C-alpha cells in the first residue's frame, strides 16, 4: 500500500536522523566529559606536594637531562601520574611508565602531543594539547616539555567517568526512544491525510464525484486537501453541466425534428398537400436547427480557444446600428423600440462580425424578455483603455440568485423552457466567450420588474 510505504519511510527517515544526531551528541559529549574529568584529575594531582617541579630544578642544577630518569620516577610517584619528559628538540628523554616507551609519540612545534599505541582493543590514538610544564634554560629557550597523564591502570577505573557513562547511556537511550515515538507520530500526522486523499481519489476514479476530504496535516497538506475539494467540485459541476447539455441539446433538436418529420410523413401519406405555407414552415424549422448547430459550433470553438478574431478599428456606433437593423423586424413585432446612443463615438479594436453578433444576442435576449411595449437602448462610454458598451431594457428583470448562472450553456431563467422566452439558451454563453476572445469582460445587473443592463468591454483602438 503506497501510504503504508510512505509512513514506514517517514518513520525510518526521522528515526535515522534522530539516531545520528543523538549518537553524535553522545560520542562528542562523552569524549569531552572524559577529557575534562581527566584534565581536572591531572590538574589536581599535579598540584599536590612533590609535583614535578623537581624536574625543572634538576635541569637548572645540572644543565642537561642526563640522569634525570630517577627524578622523573620519583615525581610521578609523588603526583600519582605518568610523566613524559621531552627535550628542546621535542625528543622523548624520560618517562615513568614503559607503556609510553612502546608508544609512538609525536610532539609538534605548537605543543600538541600525538600518541599512538597498541591496546587490547587495537590501536589507540590520543591528542594532548600543550604540556603542563615548560623548562627553560638561562637564555629563556625551551629546554624541556613535561606532560602529566593519568596512570594507565587508573584511567578506565575513574568512578566519575563510569557514573557519567551510565548517565549518558540512559539519557540517550530515553531520548532515542522518544525520538522514535515522535517519528511515528510525525509519520502518522503526514500519512493519514495522504491516505484520505488517496482513498478519495480512488472513489472519484470509480465515479463518485461528490467525495470530499477534511483538511488536516499542516498548512501544505490542508492546502492540498482544499485543492482536491475544489477540483472535485469543479468536476462535479462539469459532469452535471455535461449531462444537462446532452439533455438540453436533445430537447432543442427534438421539437423541430419532430415537426419536420410529422409534416413530411403527412405529405408522403397524402394527408396534406405541400403548400407554400407548409414549405415555409419546414424551412423555418430547418433554419432553427441550422442556427442551433451554428451556435453550438461557435461555442465549442470559443471554449477551445480556436475562434478566429480579425480585430480591426471599428466605430461603436456603426456596430450598434448594424445590430439594431438586424433586430428591427423582431423588435417591431413585439412592440419594442431599439435606440442607439447619439453621444460621442468611440473606435474600438474588434472583429466586426463577432462584435455585431455580441450585440445581436444581447438585443435578442432583451427583446424576448419584454412583456409589454417598451424600449431597448444601446449606450457606450470610455473607461480607461476600454469602451464599456451597455444594452439596457425595461423588461421583466432577472432575480438576484439567477444572475451568476445566466451565462451558462442552455440555462434559462424561465424553467418552462419556452422558445418565446429565451431561445435555446446559448446566446449569453456565446456572448461571454466572444467578449473574452476580444480580451474584454461581460456582466449583468438586473432588478425584477424594472429591467436589466448587460455590459461588456472592448479595447479602444489607439
């Protein structure tokens, strides 16, 4: 299971990180503590009466280190330490223990003594920074360096280091266990939201688009959950629109096709004669189907971003007059008067045919929703670098809760779906896509029983 693998990897990763950090701190802390304890022990013992001051006195009395061995042994016994004596050329002169004679000793010019010796556990390396005592000749030059080290028989038996090691062991063991528990908690905190998202994605894959997940697991995972929910909601809406579109297309095609089929069958059976009126009626139904197919094609091309726009400088007044002339007959039949603004003209950058189609669709929508005789006006004004063009009617208006949906495909405020109140429901969606193709935007304002205002923008030609 992928989520289980993620959880195990997170646990392993965090546990390994905690182990490395705690192990490194443990090793460094133990070594530092041992060094400080032994250093303290050396300093205490070196300060006892009989400390190796006599070694320096010997050199000052004899002028050389010849025969200094017994003095080094006596000073080591008095201090309870091992003593290593180096001459001015950093060569070992004397030592109180044979252990150091068999070791490889390297005293650097800066006073650091590197020790390498063979023990029961293998080769041991040790660095000692600076001698505890320097012996100088009469000219002030270094004649000898004295290093005092814990007795090798005593070093592993120091009670303080044993107690400290036990304390470190239990402390770091507890910290490691706590780190593992934290790793499990962190892995679960991260993996559980991922498991929920995975389960929700599988439900969505099986066709359940209503699935949602509860945001959890920190800001990033919560944001991912919000994104998933938004995607699921969008897919659900798109699927609902797809089902509704198929149903609406079938509905829109069924009525004219049924009328054409019935008329043709009636003529074939000899029940009716093909008069000019019946042929004209069949032609009207055929043209209705043609307009519906053309609208669907325009909408599909616009939504796919494949609609060609040949933008050229055009006067808004010319576009408005062409659209009004095309709607004149339909408006007169419904007792509606279309008026164009006579104010200062504006020149916009637009495709003339598509811009007239925008205005025609908006005028057709306005005329269709006039319950009584009235007026529809086309106005325009400059707003920055755009021309704002408005189609204003005094019709029935649109309820406020319906406004956000009026630009959806096949959506009608009139649920009865009568052609007399809005056609196929494709006019406004086409308007939205055509305006967007010109780089503009479209919106609507309305008040029930008082009328509506549809506004859109087109870029002004410079």
